[in-house]
């Protein structure tokens, strides 16, 4: 019987410093843990700041970091 392999990316980003300064949709998707097509759709809809170069979207690493931080604004952190 055929056993499906879980959908795992070939590469995982553990730190934002592992990304280049300018990222494409695939690299941004690794950081955000979403499919590259979702990243492109987010950029097209203005959710994620990016620039279109030809047919490819590019993103600044700093903008991706600001986007992630904006997701947690207003969320109380657990102090240890």
C-alpha cells in the first residue's frame, strides 16, 4: 500500500539571518511557513510589502521581519 509522505519543505529557516537581504517568494514562504503562491497573493493584495521585478516578487528581509512582528502586536507575552 502506498504511504503518503508528509508535506515537508526541503529546507527550513530557523532564523531570519539565514535569509538573503532580498528574498523571492520561495524564500519568504520558508520563513512564513506558507506556500510561495500564498506569498505572491499576499503581496499582490498589499498584505505583505514587496516589489514586482518582471514576473517575480522580491521582498526585503527587514520588511518580512516587520510583518512577522506586526502579527504579534497586542499579544501579551508570557514572562518567565
